[in-house]
């Protein structure tokens, strides 16, 4: 009888340890998927088709002022990126260099990249490393501003501590200086990020109050931020 109880307890302890290990594993530092440019072009085409239309098409539903302001802001961002990245083609530019440059401009118009990340993307598309490096330098992108856009994109779908977000940006290829700039200008409220992170952990695992605080500190939140985050989730 005692052996049976011990075995059950051992299995329960093993299960708990696996759950704990899973929770403690850093879940950030995940590379973005490298997307073929054709997919980006398809998305753009669909957006044009859905957003355009002939005179015979039904009138679009009325939009709120907030939606209109968001749409205008998005268009302005795209225009600014295009203005910043479009460069006049040098007369001695090869066909491969020209196409790589145009591809780089297309990517930067719709996504944020670090310099090395964009080079990797172009090489993945089949350009030589020399063509990719030429193209990335030719667009003259502001990599600090790209880091800001990347930081905001990450915060749109996940919670990060200040140091965790900086680590993620560096993992994406930004320099420490670029990453620090991106984080500082991301507009994040780290207390609220701690609360969101605590909520996310509690959605898939159970924690004691002290255990959840430790987990948030492990993720890079300060003790104060971690305690606030846990308290906001009813602990």
C-alpha cells in the first residue's frame, strides 16, 4: 500500500516538475518567419482588391472617426517609410542589385527589419549575399526607427519586460544601441506588461503567488513590477 502511494506521489511530483520547467523556459527569442516576397505581394493585392472597387460595388459600411484616423495614420506611416527607403538608382547598378533594392524597399514598406534581418530575408529570396548587402545599404533605412516599429509590433501581441524586449530585438539582429532605442521609444507601461504577462501564465498553468512573482522576475521584470502584475490578477 505504501509503495503504491509513493509511486503515485512520485508521478505527481514528476508531472509538476515538467509543468514548472515548461513555465520557466524563456518563450521569447523566436525568430520571425521568413516570408517569400510573393506572399507579401499577394497580401498587398488582396488589400487593394478589397479596399478598391468599381462604381457598381456596394458602398462600404460607415466607419467610425477612430477607424478613419487609424487608417490615415497607417497610410502616413507607409508613405514615410517609402520616402525614407526609396533611393534613386545609381547608373552602375546591376540588374541583381536593382531587384534586390526594390525587394528591400517593398519589405520595409510593410514590415520592420533589422539590417541583418533584412539581409537574411533577401538571401532567402535567392539574392546573393553581396546583392543583399548592397540593397540594404542602398535603401538607407533608419535602423533605430525600425527597432521602434519592431518593439511596438511585439507588444501588440505579447507581453514583455523591458530587458526581455531588448533581448528579443537583439535576437532579431538589432545592435544593443538600436534595441535600447526601440525599447525606450516603444511607449510600453512595464507595470501593465507585468500584469499581462502574469495573466498569460495563469491561462495555461497554476502558480502560487510567490512562484508567479519569481517567474515574472525571471522574465526580467523588477520585483515591484512583478508584485504589481500578480496583484492585478487577483493574487
